[in-house]
């Protein structure tokens, strides 16, 4: 399985290495070419392995088997994580349960890394796993591979460490920005309301003064010529009216400016809410894809029978990447459905699409790996033939597995399905 086997050596970390590991003991303590076990690693690595490579439900299940379901009933996720890290250093019992859970959950990634013979090969496969979104599987497969040396192990651990910072910082920044915008919106709304109340009072007062002044002017005009003192009083009144009108104009302009700022904040707040909703939807979709991947990997290990609900159905996949087609075909065939493929216009003519779509019961295509012409042709032909078509977010296996789970519940007349 591993053609690169070398004479037995022990992989150790130099005590002077400037990295995040402590200076005590070896990093791993197992001879090559065997794949490493969880307890072979230094305890300084157990936190990142347990936190990255196991989902919380899977970790709770293992910890519950080890210390009893009643003992973990009221424990927080952090407490469960600490208990899992503690159990990871044991070579038997709970340690074996954790090892088995990791091997089962990441069986596909382990098989993918079997072709690697050198640290450079492993690094390439690790980068591909990151790009595909399979960080957990790639991390476990790379760490446990016999050809992984100390330099590569430190490099991959460093990337995992920085990735956790980037994800946490991005989430915190989005949440903080939305909260700041909402607080600013509330503050400006209250300020505008106070200004409107003040303006209403000033307008009421101005109208009352104008009415009084107009009455005085009318009375003065109809009366006999007044002494010179009355002329001075009228000038003063006219100046007061002009001052009040000018002040009202300034307050009106200020109010218009505040209303424009409030409108901009409302728009920014709505944009932030939309971005948050999009992120939540993406998180939910990724969670569903993760469940579909876990179910598929579990089904692969237990070799269940094909699902009768998809027997006799035909699945057409247009576009995609050559390296994932074999896995997608295997997953579709495992459900009992017939798999058809068109490369999306690379080498095969789009004139073949009408015949293929006519045979298909559902059509799927990854939006990140298909020509625009092929995508528009698929949508047009599917709408004409009343065939359901599914735009997948990416060309990976997870989106197809999620679609296969939802396929039996699709309405026959569905034209487009949100994936």
C-alpha cells in the first residue's frame, strides 16, 4: 500500500525547534512505515487533532462510551473537548475508540493519500484537500502518513493554526460590524426623532409669531399714521421674521442631511443582514453536505444495499473536474441510479446535450466548472423538457451527495432546484 517504505526510524522533534510545540520528548514515537496512531503523537498535537478532525457529536459519542452517558449529560462542548484531548494520549480503551472514529470518518481521505510516496506528495494532497474543503480529512491523513517528516508536520500544523485564526477573525468582524451598524442606526433614529420634534415646535412657534405680526401689520395699516417709534418696531418685527425663516431653513436642511444618513445606514444594515443570511445559508448547506459525506463514508465501510428509491433513475452530470468524476460516479451508482456525463463543452459538443437530457431524470452541473454556453444550454433544454436541473455550488463530491439524499423528495414537475 505504501511503496516508499524505508528502514525503521523514529520521527522526533529537535528540542531547539522554534515552533508551537514544547521542547519535551518526541513529536511522534512510532516506527515507519506503519501509519501512526493517535496516542503515538505528542500531547501538544492532540488538541488540534481532536478539535479539527472530529465533529462534536462524534466526540460526544466516544467520550460518552468512555466515561458514561450520564457523566457528559450536562458538560459543555469545551469540557467534552478537554476530555477528548485527555483520552487521546491513552493507547487502549478510549484512545482506541477515538482512533477508530477518526479512521472511519476520514477513510476516503486516507485512501486518497495512499498514493503519496514523499513529503512533497503529501503536501500537494494536503493543499488539494484544503481547496476542496476537506480540511479535517486531509489533516488526519497527512499527520498519520508514514512519509510525513517533522518539517512537513510543523508546516501543516502551522497552516491549521493560522486557519483557525482567520475563520474566527472573519466571523467576529462580521458580527461586530453588524452590531455597530445597528447601534448607529438606533442612535441616528433617536436623533432624527428629536430634531423632528424640535422642528415641529419651532414651526408652531413661528406660525404663531407670523400670525401675530400679520395681525399687527393689518392693524397698523388700517389705523392713522403712527409715530416714528412704530416704524422702528415694525422694522424689528420684520427682522425677527426674517431671522426665524432663515433658522427654519437651516434646520430643514439639517434634517434632510440626517434623513439621508439614516437612509444610508438602513441600506448598509440591510446589506450586512443579507451577508449574514447568506453566510448562515452557506453554513447550513455545508453542514448538510458534511452529514451527507459522513453518511456516505459510513455506508462505504458497511457496504449497504443500493437505495431502492433511485433504482431505474438516470442522473446526468454536466461539467466538473476529471479528478472527482470517478468518486461522483461511484456515489451515484451506489444509489442504484444510472450515471451519465457530459464534459460541459471542453471536448464534447453541446449538440449531444439534447439526447442526454432526454434520457435523464435529473440534471446537475457545478457552477464553478462549466462553460457559460453549456450552462445556458442545459437550463434552456431542461425547461423545455420539464426536467429538474440543479446548479451545484462546487465540483466536489459533497454537493452531489447532498443532492442524492434530496432526490427522492423532488417533485416530478420541478424545473429548477435550489442546491
